[in-house]
């Protein structure tokens, strides 16, 4: 349920097959979706009526965590894997609003995201943005790409952002190993920001939600808080640690008005020591 499609292999754009990125765009009141996506989204809303609120809360978490990284942590480099369909403000707009010199590499393998890549490349004059057509399950290719090498200095801290992508990667695809390989290439002082759908707060509804995705050929893997904690083992958690997305340093009244069951997304930011 976020900005990322699955499966994470090169695909063609099939308007008659629902796609998680386009479903998410529907929840965010976007315009890049087809009938199949809208039908899938409405099926999801029937079993979990708060799914659109959860998607928006997740998006606000992205904005807050990027502002924190740029303003408080002084990070000027971002590697955003699982970018999804551009929804303004995009990550580089938030980061460069604080640090005009910020450099951002977006990574996705959805042809629809590629079609919108121009919106992701409108950098500030001082900063840089690049787009890489690649999937999360190819970390070595991401790290060795010309886009990453030309845009980011991997000897300096980088923020790796995996926002609502990991719940589209089943355990058999070894998401933990993929994340660790990406982090291993980043220096001390780098950060990992992630969000992940969970059934911890409403097992029945989220279980049914996952089934609506799987029934349409979209992988769905809700994870517990303990499972999310494994992704940040060995890293230093930034306060408030692993919390529901709307509880991570909220700055909007709408976030204060939500309850955990409505969001059902874990969020965390952690620093590589």
C-alpha cells in the first residue's frame, strides 16, 4: 500500500490488471489509475474502510521523516527505492525545500512511474535528482548503477528510504537480506527510513485486505512489530522508535486524530553507527 508496485520485475503496462502503485494513487486521490485499479481499491475499502486514511498517513510520515533528515540530521543525500507514481510534494521537493543542495536518486521498475519520471527530475538549481529503472531485489545493480554513482557520494551519509514497499516483498524473496546489502554499502551516519503494513492492530481486517491483493496477483506481506525490528537490528533508533506511522513525530492535527487501527502501518527511522 504505498508508492511501489509488485512483482518487482520489469513489467509492461497492462491497464486491465490491477497494480498496487495505481491502487495507492487512487487512495491518494490521484489520477493515474484504470478501471481494474479502481475496482481493486473499492474491494480493499470494503474490508478495511480506513485504507485511504492509512495511505495518506503513510505519505505524511514520508514528508516528516525527510524534513527531519534534512533539517535535524543534516542529510543531503537520499536513495529512495520503490518511488511509485509521483505525488507532490515528492521526496526531493521536501528535502530541497530544507537543503537546496540535496541529491536524490529515485528507484522503481514500474513502467508507469518511468513515464512520470520527468516530475521526479525537477531538481533545485543547487541540487540533483536522478531516476533509475531497477527493482528492489537487485541491490547490487542499484548500487553499481551510473545514476547512483553520478548523483550520490557513497563515502558520505545517505538516507535509504523504503516507504511502504517491503510489505509487497514476501519472505521467500529475502527482503531482510536485500535491505542489509543496501545498508552495507552506505557509510556510518547513514539512515534507514521504512514503513510497513501490519496486522498487529486489526488482524482480521488487515488479513482480509492482504487477501484482496493476493486474489488479484499482488503479493502482500503484513509484518509484526518484531519482524519490522529485524530490519533495523544493529542500527540506532531515532526517537520515538518503531511506532504507528501517524505517531512518528506528528505535526498535523489530522494525525493526532487517528488511532492505530485506522493506520496499521509501522514506521521507523534508524541510524547506521
